[in-house]
């Protein structure tokens, strides 16, 4: 009985069931968008820096490097990271880029680390970079790092990061 009276009043006010559903959909969409905007402004950008880089193996057709990163979380809540998209430039040349799945939780207001293994063929893909890598064992070289992190938090935005600095390649032990 109450539902009939309620529906009758909406019909008298000019609201049909279709209009009511559309109005409800618009209201829900506006609320969802404002929640996403609030989440995006609530997550402060972490600081990500390239701590060091090492050569794991060298073959004629493949070189394997390990890139070690430091992450500082300025937020008052932990950052559960489940995917990282990254790009690394050394001395102005693209060194590596890609995406890596991970399961890292950086504590609130604290630091964390992660590493990414990169397989390259510098002889074919970047002959100029071969000289940069060779020089990096003798001197610090500038790097630029940029990317984004996907968080394991429902409806959370992708968190961008960008950093530049200098790094020296850890010497490779050829007797391995």
C-alpha cells in the first residue's frame, strides 16, 4: 500500500519510473566520481629512487641487470603495491622500461625496497648505451626514473613517481 502511494506521488510530480532510474544512476555516478577524486588527492606521491644497479650476467646475446629501488611512503597508511610500470634513462638514453607484477607493502611513513631484473641485448638494441654502461663502472652517470604504481586498494588511483639523480654501476665479477 505504501509503495503504491509513493509511486503515485512521484508520478504526480512528473517522475516516471524511467526518469527515476536515470536520476538515481546520475546521482550514483556523481558520488562515485567524487569518491575517486577524493582518493586521488588523499594519496601523496611516494619518492622512488634508483639505489643501485648491478650486472648479473653477460653473454653475447643477452645481458641481465638488477635494478634496486628505494621507495619512501609519505602517507599515513601503508601502500600495498601490486604492479609497477617503470622507465629508466641513463645519461639521456633509454635503458629499460616495462611493467612488473609485485607484492610489496611499504609501511605508513616509512621506506621499502624492490628490485627488478632486466634482460637486454645492448649490442643489438642500444650500441650507444653499451658505452654508457661501460663508463658507469668508472664514474657516476645521471639517470631519470619515471613510472607509476598500481595499488592493491579498491578504487585507488595509479600513483605516479619521477626521480633523477646519479648512479654508479656495481662492478661485475667476471670470475663467476
